[in-house]
C-alpha cells in the first residue's frame, strides 16, 4: 500500500485506475452571480442641517423566507461616514472586508501624514477620506465590476460630510449608476419611504431647515411604514446619525407605537367577506 501523505484519501491506482482530475478543470466561459439568494431590503436616509440620518432593518431573506434576523447592514467608516447596503448579503460582506482594509490603510497613512505635518508646522487632518471621497471610490469600484461582467449585486448609500463639512448623501448601484439627493432609499423604500421623506426634504433648502430630532422621527416613521407594507422587512433595525462629531450607530432598535387598525380597511385582509 502507498503510505505517502500525498496519496492519502485517494483510491489506489492499481485497483481503480489513474485518478481523473479533469472534472476540476473548467474550460467554459467565466460565470458570475446572476440571481442573489440571501438579500437585504430597504436602506433609507435623509439629510438635516447638521448631518445625515440613515436606517436599515436587520433582516436578510433567503429568497422569500425571512431567514436571518440579526444582519447589520449599516457600516461606519473611519468615524466620518456610514455605508448602507441593500441587495446581496455575500457581496455586502465582501465590500465590508474591503472597506475595513481600506480604513486600516487610511488610518496608518493619516497617522503618518499627521506626524509629518506636525513636524513641518502645517495643519494636520487634511487628506483623510470623507464621505464624498468614499462615495467616489465606491462608484469607481462598482462600475469596474460591472464592466468585468461580475457586478456586486448591491445598491449602496453613503452618508457623512464632504470636504466643506456639509451634509453629504449619495447612492451607487450594481451598474455604477450614481446620484445624490436630500433623501434616498433603496428597494421598496424608493416607493414607500421616499414620498414621506420628500414631504420634509424635497430640496436642499428644506433639508437645511430640518433638525436632528425631526429627521430621526421621519426615519422612524418610514421604518414603520416599511414594516407594515414590505413583506421582506423586520421590526428591528439599525439607525445611524452622522455629524461633525462623528458617527452614532445603534444596531438594535425596535419599532414603537405600532398600529394595525388600517389593515381592517384592506380588502382581502383576515376573515372579512369581500
């Protein structure tokens, strides 16, 4: 018997013939994800006069099954920005690892440049990635993957402050499509939450008049509406507030003051006769 380690676990050639490894070789075309399986639903965000509020529920659905109820889809970046992910959870995890590596590199470079500028007498803190820089980076990354025919199946919201310390909010999707707005939403939130947010922040001027408390209340009301109307949503969610003081992230919020009285007026609800 052949006791060499490289032969362990393999059938004996003298009994079964030479090992056929041809099935390991893929000579066909390159393939990529075409239909995400585990997905997250809406991410919503709105600007206010001092920053941005963003929220997303903690549910990841396996097809139409509400399978994973503790998936956090908001990620802080360098205490200056928040990234919210809708869409495929595995691609979100890939991007999360990538952003952590980017944040580590940026922290080291910022520390080194701060030491150099302090010795030279100039102001430290310049050159650190802000939300606008991060958004530009992610938009190029998503567009590159789209051009490789291997897209990351996510729609991403980036919130924070720009280089002028102004509130910044923007979106990029799997095709590399980019745009900004005083309020943004992904998934069903684009149909159900956006009309509510636009009542309060239809323009940049309207957003500049919103207080933090008002913006948080609008977001909480939108999360409640999404839970009522979106079958792929959950009553537990994460909410983040980004200001010049940093990122405040709460990842285990619970919807309050729910009322299902409106359901009785929906034709086909319960045991009512149509």
